[in-house]
C-alpha cells in the first residue's frame, strides 16, 4: 500500500495510505485511509486532485459534495468489493 504525505493548510503533515485511485470525467480521485493494516476497521476518505496541469505538486481536497461523494464512492466500491462505505 502506497503511503503519501500531505501538508494541510495549517502546515500540519498528514500521512495517508492509498487504497485505490480512479479517473472520472478527467478528474483524478484517490481513496485513502489513515491505517496501513488492511484487517483493521479504519475511516476511508475520498480526495480529488484540484491542481492545475502547470503545478509541480498535486493538490488534493476532500470530496465534500454529497452527490459527487456518492457517485465516486460507488465507483470505488465496485473497484474494491470488500470496502464498505458509511
């Protein structure tokens, strides 16, 4: 499982583990979790790449729009049949 590091707007370093990634309508989405233990129940989050093609680093934001979140969660649940979204 790939570990990636983020820096929050407040400057805090956050490390998350990528479970899956997909591209929908030209937007990259990643499904991440805080735990690298696949047997542990852990929160999962969906983030989308909001960076411009000219930016050197990717900028990801949590998906907060309920309609977008439901649609992307459905895609991820099909890709990873054993992941349950709540």
